[in-house]
C-alpha cells in the first residue's frame, strides 16, 4: 500500500494515531486519524500486513474454505458483525461471488470490488491476531476472516499454519 499518492500528511497522521494505540481496532485508529483502514495497514511494522493481488481472490477463498470454522467479521461505521462458521466453497454467477451451504456464513460478495487482499498478523489488545482482509477500492475491508482461538484464547495451531502457508504462497510484499 503506497501512501505517497495520498500525501505525506495522511501517512504521518496514520503513524501518529497508530502510535497511540498500536494494538487497537484498525478502523477506530483510522477514524481518529481521518484516514482509511488501508492507510493504517500500510504503516504497520514490516510484515504485519502483507498484500496479495485481488486476482488471487478465488484460490485464497478456496484454501480458507478448508480451514474449518473461522470467524468472519464485517465492520462498517454502523455494525461489527461477527459470524463463526466454515466458509462455503462459493461460486460465481450474475456478477456476484455466491456463498451458500451448511454454514451460518452465506450471501453474495461483489468480488469485482476487491482491490487487494491483506494478510494481517499483529497484536490486538495484547494478543497475536491473524486475519485475511479483503480490501475494497475505497481502502476499507469488505470483510475479514480470522484465525480462531481455542478455549485458552490461543490461536488454533492448524489454522495458524494454514494462514502462514497461504500468506507465503499468495502474498506479493
């Protein structure tokens, strides 16, 4: 994510807001700095937000469909929707990526609005958090898929390994 096109003052605001709460909610940090979540991800320490191009949407989705139950979050200004379930395989039709199956996760995604995919590995309220963010053209997350935690709040080892392997094979930076 290149912030140069958005101006150095935006990047500086993003860095300053992140410095205040480095393990906080990215959307809240972005709002505080009056920048986009993508601009916050861009100033995270190296390796904390690794990008893959949007043309890797399908192979990334298909891999995650084999992870078992994940946590999907849709975070807008008006709601933070959290749904646990397995990702359905999905199919394309009528201009949408359609997800239906034996899971509470279902619906229709405007896949063509996906501008990039970020593999985010950072601290969140004192714990490591790993997630895959499908970013839109506006610099916001369309939705996020999180590696789940066990009863002791540790990241599930098998999902963490899958996350790291997928990041390694799909990411460009």
